[in-house]
C-alpha cells in the first residue's frame, strides 16, 4: 500500500493538483521565497514551510537595531507575498527530521511526503564554541536580536541621563561591535551616529563627547572580502566619524560589560554596557542532519556540498540552496558567498530546473551573475564594488540605496523605507527609538 500523502487543502479543492508533483520548500528567506515565486501558478503543488510567518530583509536589520526604521519596514508576511497563489500553501513550523528513503519531512509531529525538496533554511550566528557569549553579546540575525540591541543602547542612554557617577556614565555610553564585515561596519557606523546626534539634541545630562563605539576585527582591515581600496575608504571614514577600530584583535572572553581582546601588543579590556556580535555565521542544523540521513558531505562550516544542479549525491530530488549550501562550481572554484544576490539566483534557478525536468525539456546550467558588493559606513557614505567599478562616498550611498530598494520584495516597504531615509537625511531624526520592554 502506498504511503499516505499530504494534499494541499485548496478552496475549492483541485483534483488536478492532487495528482501534481509536490514540491516542499523549507525556508522563506531570499532563496526559498524566490523559488516559491517561480513555482507559483505552475502545474505543481507547493508547500512552503518556515518557522516564521514573514520574510525578513536581513541586510537592513541594523537599521531596526538603531531606530532608523521599524520592524514592519523590513519584514513582510509570507502569505501576502506568495500565499494567494492557488497552488501554494504556507505552513508555520520547523522541520525536525528528513526521511530521504520515503521522501518525507517530519514537521509539527507529522510526516509530509515530497516529490521534490528544496532546503533553503538559511543560517544563524556562530560564536566559535562560546555559545554562552550570546546572552551578553546578541547577534544580528533576527528581529528579536535587533530589538534586544535597540533596547540595550536606548536603555543605557536613559540610565546615563540620570546617573551622577561619571565612570558609570562612560560605561553606559560605550559600545563594542565584534566583527568588521558589512554587518559589523554598518551597525557600528549607525550606532555611532545615533549616539552622538541623539545625545547632543535630545539628552541634557549626557556628554556626546563621551560616547564611544569600538569595532573589533581579527584582520588587518575592515571589509576584508572587498577590494583593499574600498576597505581603506570605509575604515578611514569610520575613524573620521569617531568609531575606534581595533584591528588584529581576537576576542578572548566576554563578560558582563567587558570584552577581553588579544592583540599583538597583549591583552586589552574594553568596557561597554552594549556588546554586539557580528563575527560568525553558522548554517542551519538541517545541513548536518541531511548529511547524517544521506551520507552527503558538508564543509568545515557545516554547509552542504552540492552538485552543479544543487542536488546531493544519490538524491536528485533534494536541492540545497542559499546559506545552507556550499556551491563551488564556479569559474574560480571558490564557493559562492552567503549573500542575498547568490541566494535569489539559486532559488530561482532550482525552481526552473525542477519545472524543466518535469516537462522533459533541457535547462541551461546555473551561472551566477555577480553584480558586486557594497556596505554603508555612515550617513550618505557607502562603498560599492560593481563588477570592478569602485565607488565610495555619497555616490556609493546612492547606489547602495537603489540596490537595496530593488531587492526589497514588497513594494509597500520600498515606499516606506525611501520616505524614512529621506526624512532622516533632512532632519537627522530616528522614528523608531521606542523601548517596548523593561
């Protein structure tokens, strides 16, 4: 007897779809959402599973943490984005196990059968074996993380406003950001701007000259993945803005209100009431689980090593995309980075490849188009490498803004973000500095 299958409950039920191939997508991030868009309205049944009911635009999460925008400006409900497609159902929950033999996923204490499985579960933060640091130094991966950081920094300034002890005030006005990649630089720059301008305009007892933001990175420059010229421009601008760069520093310990950093000159203790972690990325545990169930390989970071079509050996019906996969079938043999651009292209290509296979037609091999990389390091200042064209300063910021607005999946959010950015440029006000928890 054939195993019981899970059927989409459509209104009205479609008998054609009951016999259509079932594609299960795990993860509603950049890759999973793009795959869902490509499969919407096609002759397949699609189930999109995510533990959150919204798509988060992570590149702008630091703006939530620093009060530039609200949560709803960078997050959109998945049902509004793809839920209206007649062949697509969205289910809330987390996949606990995968049974490749029976082609089933275990989810919400049920087993759902698939014909094709797209794993796009994304990534979280890595503390390199020191998970106890997370409570003291929150990461920048979820809306909750951004809320925690915003709560910590605004609460610290509010306490500093009524603290008579100058040493305590200096501690409350100090921030340490660990990790000099794009997220770390963007967060440090925005926190520095927030502390200096908000304190100067809106606080009476706090000295803005005592505000201090320190960016720690083990390398010899920030933004090491970018061209050295752009890294230098970004680092120089951060320093001119008041951010202290501690390069060549490796974190030894993190304790309440302090970070011990090892440098070539010895150990250094940084005291700060707010500590943020942007230094490491860890793929979803589903990667290692899939390796256990199928024998596929994972790289040192836990990402699944995939073939040219993003499948794993012996299971062409399973595709792994986005941050969860290690794809090295590139011209230079280097794995594609875990960024929005590659993830979107992966998700769209895999969906089209599944449709091509079902229709018995050829599909061109995957080819990644690299449109470049960029990072914003202050108000109206960004660095951008657009396929060899290196730009920094206000023009870089303009290109950064246009690119991010283009990537935002919801039109409403594009309008809201553009309005708030223009308002911030004109007034230097940040509209989302509420403390919603005590």
